[in-house]
């Protein structure tokens, strides 16, 4: 299972970089990892042998084509997935609900639990520290999240892995509950989703602005 919180090996770092950037050349990976292209290729050969990475030839201007590497579907299983925990959680709630209650209520229950846990960790922090801590929470939940501060009142959080993708493909409430969770966890801010994995983007991206006035 891939997590940036673990002590990463070079191959681990390559997999995370390819997950975040979709595809990269050996030279680009080398620059990101401070390694030679030859050193990176040794690790890529192992990943190719294991079926975790594939490549294609891309012509970039004059000269020889470049080899561009990307993850295979097999590698996707290495990244955090929260499907079993989510499914079991929803089923436990289902046992408590009347048959007439809707799926939205299941996600509401889950959202309330996540919010309570997040609020305990965000309490007493200023907004900048809350954004950083919330990104850590999302990363721990399997979303491969990172954040950056754009200016004094604006931040951007990116999720490079959808930890509930199989559920979200069937129930749009899963995506709706995610942005609702982020908004509720950061009441001092306005949250706008600008990128969406389910819409074909490479990541989910949330712009977070401090409320004025």
C-alpha cells in the first residue's frame, strides 16, 4: 500500500510522482528525485518487470522520441482505498435506518462522524494551520492529499487519489459529501471544487478562501 507518510524507497517515490503527474520521462523523474536518468531507469525497469509501470514513445520536437512512463491499472491497487471500511460503515448505519430513508442519510451519518473527528484535530488552530491539518486528515483517509498557500487568504488542496471511487461512480452523494465535509470543517472559509476526478481530471482540487467581513 502506497502512502507518502511511510519511509519511501526510490521506487515508492517514482510511483507517487507518476500518480500525481500522470506521466513523466526518466529525465523528469531524475530531476524530481535528484538522480541520474540512468539511475532512474534501473528502478523503472524493475517496475516495468512487475507490471506496475508502462511506457509510450512521444515525439517532442526534433530528435529521437522520448519514452514517457505512466502507471498501469495494476499499480492503482497499491494506493490507499477505503472501500471496505466505507461499505461496512454504510451497512452498519443501514441496519439502524427504516427502509424508507434515503441513501443521502447514510452519507450524512458518515459525514457527521468524519466532521466530529476532524473538528477535534482542528480546534484551536488558525485557518492556515487548519488547512494543513485537514490535508493530513484527507491523506490519512487515502486521498493522497497535499496543500499549498496561494496568498494570505487563499489555499488549494489537491486529492490525487479517490479513496471512494467505486462508490462515487454509483452514488453522486459520495462526491457531494466530500466537499460538504471540507466546507463544514473550515467554517471560516469558502470552498470551491475546481477539479474533479469523476469528471475526468487527474485530481480533485479545492480552492479555499478566507471569508471576508
